[in-house]
C-alpha cells in the first residue's frame, strides 16, 4: 500500500525500486487468559471486545461504539467493550464519552486511558475479539493490528490501507467503507460462535509466526541492503565520495557551486511525473482575499485537490532572501493553505526537469521584470520547462488615464518580459485574449518562438475559494435597510474606471426627483479617488440611502447580494467582471455598461447602457425600474457560469491539450503585422 501511495502521489513507477519488508513481531509470550483477566478485574466468563491504540476519528472508534450499541450484546450483563488507549481531548473525544454516558452503559463500555506495556499485554491476552478500524492511512502498517494477531485474537478489520493486504483467512475483513450493520453482524457472529473465534485466532497467530518472524524479516532486510549497496556504486552519493578524494581540487566556492549545478543537471532527481510549477510569489507575501488573490487561491486549491494526470502540482515563488534570485517550492505556504502543520516541510530550491510547466497565476509585475533580468526564466527554459502566464487585462496599457502614472510603464515592462520569456498566455476572457494578440503582434519582434494565446472564464463558486467569514455588529440593521426599498449594488475596488462617480451623481439626481432607492457600494478605496472618497465620507445620504461597505467578508457579501434588487456594473474596462456571475447565481438582475467583455460574459441576460454622463445613467435606471415593476426587465437567472473546477479544466485545456485561440508567429521588421496572427486549433 505504501508503494501504491508513492505511485499515486509521485507518479507511476516511482516505487519500482522499493523493497517490501513485513513488520517483524516477536512471538507473544504465553499468558493465561484467566491470569490476565484476574489482573484486570475481569470475570472468566465475560465476553470482552477490545480496540487497541489511541482514539481518534481516523480510528473510527465512534463507528465501533455505534455498532456495539446497535447489537444484542447491550442486553447482556457480562459483555464488555474496552478501548485500550488514550482518548482525544477534543470535541471528538468528548462526543465519544457523551455517547457512552447517555446510553447508561458506562459499566460495560470504558476507555482505559494510557496503559503501560504489561497492562497492554494483559488486555491482549484477556480479550475474546479485537476490532481495529481505520478511515485514512499514510502508508503505515498497523502495529496494534499485528499485536492482536500475534496474541491469537480473532480480529475484525476494514480493508483500509495496509490492512487490506492481510489474508482473508487470518482476519474478519470488512469493506473499507463498511456499514454499521456489517460491523454489528461481525461482532455478534464471533460472540455466538466460539469455534469460529478459535479457528480465526489460530490462523492469525500462524500468520505472525511465519510471515512476520524476526529471523525471516532480518534476512530479507539484509538482502535488500546488499542489493542497494551494489546499486549505489553508480549513484550520486558514490560520485560525492569520489569527488572528496580528488587531488588538486578547486579551493574556491565559485568553482564548487558551478560543479554542483552541473552535477544537478547531469544527474537530476528521478521523477516519474512532471511538475506543474505554479507561481504564487504575490499571494504568498500578501493575500488580500479579494480580486486576483481570490482567483489565484481558487485555481490553486482546485489544482492541488485535482491535479491533472501525469503532473504533480508544486506551488513555487521567486525570492531574494538569500541575497540572490532563486525559485523555491512554496511548501510552507501550501501547507498553511491546506490547514496542515507548516513546519513539516521546508521551502527547498526548485529542481526543474525537461517537460515541466511553469504557470504564473499571480500578478506580480515588479518581480517578473526583475527575475527576468536576473535570468530565472532563461534558467527554466534551458531546463526544458514551458512557461505560461495568466493575463487578467491590459487596462494600464489601453486606458492609462485611469491608473497611477507608474502603472503604464510597469505594466508595459511586464508585458514585454512575458513576450520575451513565455511560450504563451491564458487570458481570463476572449476579449482580453484578442487585446493581447493585437498587442503582441505589434510589439513583439525578433523572438524565435510563436506566442500562443488561450482564454478561460473565471469560476464563481465562492465556497470553493476558501471564503472569508464574519459579520459586523450592524449587519442586521443594514440588511434590513436594503430590503425595505429597491437597492442597487456595486461591487469592486473604488477606482476611476469603475464608474462610481458617474453612478453616485446619477443617484443624486434620482434622489432629488424623490425616487426612493438605495445605492450600496462594496469595495475598498483604490487609487486616484481621494475626491470621491471625501465625497462619500461626507455625503448627506451616507448611512441612509447610501451605504458604503469597505472590505467585507464573503459571508457578508453573500447576504448583501441577497438583500439587493439589482447589480450595477458601470466599469469602463474589465478583464472579466466576476460580479456579473455572482449576481446571476443569486438571480439578481443586472445593469451593465455596454463593453465587449460584459457582452461576452452576460450576453442577453443584462440591461445595458452607454454614455459617461450621470444624466444618461439616471435615465437608464429610471427606465429599468419601470421594466422591473412590470416584470419586463432582463433576467440573469439563466446566465451560464462556471465552477472553479470547470474554470481550471478550461485553463489546463489550452496548456496541456495545446488548444489556443491565437498563435502569434515570429516576425521580422519587414513583416506585415496584419498577417501574423493565426487562429489557433
């Protein structure tokens, strides 16, 4: 089973050189059942079922308890269920104790707590039946199960992990996913059939005395050591020994580092699967829980939970923590993301191999530009790694007037770096893919490779993106205010292109006309909006018909969506427009600015408007309200949307299946740019 896990997680063939050794067990000393029971205070005629080892959810002790409570044994005074081990001090352990007490069987069911070795052996000798269950395994062999067999105990196990390999004539084997009724039946059959218990116990003890005999195990171990010793003569460790005996060896560190790198390339780690290296440089440092960080987190979790066949997912990051640029595995960040102990693995330097894929999900403009200058991407390419970037938009290039002054040159440098080092990019919409193809075609010259461009749509199931939770004290009051009259919602960072200023002015006109409606803005302050923020903070309707929720949890946002009447998406430029999907999921109607990407995402399921003047939007809102009152407004209910699983599959489809929307060919300075873009497969 350990070999099976290795092949599953590291790739087929990974464990082909591994040997298998049975866990040895010294034959149990003969201990009289009567003597053992006397030492434990158990009657000779009692029927005793024991489970050995520390309690916990993966040991399925609660399942054994439930099966016992459903059995006929509870009707007998002289039957006992004993958990020989220490109970957990968490909610699981408390629930086990509560179940025992609530059934009034504490005189027949007990948990011993930690026992010393002599007491542990006494229980093994005193028991009539043992039950050893598991729900999860890391590949280990159950020592407690072998102890039971060693003492000739008829033992009930389920086919989980290595216990599934036990011979069927030596244990009572339940399915891995057994039912309580199956376990109850097994206990009752063994209780009523002493002869069956005797036969099963004899066969169990015979198994341990032969297969797990210490002498035989030691001889197999010795043979494996010798085999590996002879194989090691051509290994990297032997190479190290030879290097250590070199005469006139280099005396400077630089030469040794160069030699170490050459050896690493010449004798790479043998990996049966390729690596899909996922760059998380930005989110590892700062996870804002919104926007691109939410996208990265959602895609990463999906990749980790459902890796594509033939690839191992390895989150990585660029760093200068050692004084020079390196690419390291983001093991500690990943463990934290998966709620695992962070210190159980270290962030080692990445070891790329030919055929690996480097996928940049994050947007970390400065790091990409600097690491490209430092040669990290060249190093990856020279190692045979394909490089792909996720492109969210080209807005700082296409609409520089709504971004800080440094955004345009920074984004330009980032795009130029991508065009030089990457094999291609996957964009978050077809619209962005078209924009990128046009830009690459015009600006990318003298590059030896075609540049491939694909697209996918973002997922929209918040539950799969590690959502944030928590409600402020005034949440109930605000939600009640929104529900009392039509409420229009805007979701997104407050920045110039999002249309907040135009929308607020439109609502001011409608309020002046005594139109009783609310405007709800959900989003943090962005850039170049100081005047607007001042206007919001001192607005006479703030807290009345104007609600600004600055950075709320996903849980609260869900409730706000549910309380509102319509979503307004007034942005003048977007890469995708996730609020459109989030609104559609909740059957919330949509008013959207008429731009290509919103048409792509929402199609006929939104009410569109044009124009940048407040008067134009005010007229549209008034018209929409009339349609809404007559139930003639466009419905968003049927708008198609994707889960993060589907989104990830589409992302991988381009990269792994080589399916692209555009392939921008290499061109020289005399090529006509209009003839370079080709439709992909």
